[in-house]
């Protein structure tokens, strides 16, 4: 007696696995570039907060806005908050990136925070 697998009837599982793989690939294709840009923005926030003793708040905000523009991130002046208190600077950047999928738009929220002493 022959087994069902020997007759070639196991194709449904293979097709299902292929569909899952294609969906995962599409999600990665859309999400990874956004995550990389967000990581670059996080590094920029950290770097600019470290140079707070050399630059004023307007210069820091302008540098962050320039970086956001070069990365294509939806960051405006209203998304940047800079507070200096007690020889310390706190920089917060809060924004949401819409990621388009067929039939759905995922709103990916990011919040970058850096806190450093002012030298």
C-alpha cells in the first residue's frame, strides 16, 4: 500500500510555507529600512546631546531637523523637545512613521531620548 506522501499530495504544506515566507519577506522589506533610519536618528540625538556645551538649543534642533530631512523621517520642530536644567540636557524626539502595506498602514511610533551632562 502506498503512502499519501509518495503520491505527491503534500504540496499544500509546501505552498503554505512559501506564502508565509513571501509575507515575512515583504514585511522585512518594508520594516528594515525604517528601523535603520530610526537607529541613525537615535545616534544623531545622542551625539548632539553630548555636544550641548558647544551649541545652543536652536543649533541642536536644526541639526536634528537636517538629519531627519536627509533620512526622510517625518520630524518637525514640534517633535523635538530640548530641556536644559541642573547642568544637564535632555533631548527627546517623538515621531510616527507610516509603513504602507497592501490594504493596511502601520503607524510605527519612535521615541528617542538622550540625557547628558553639560560640560
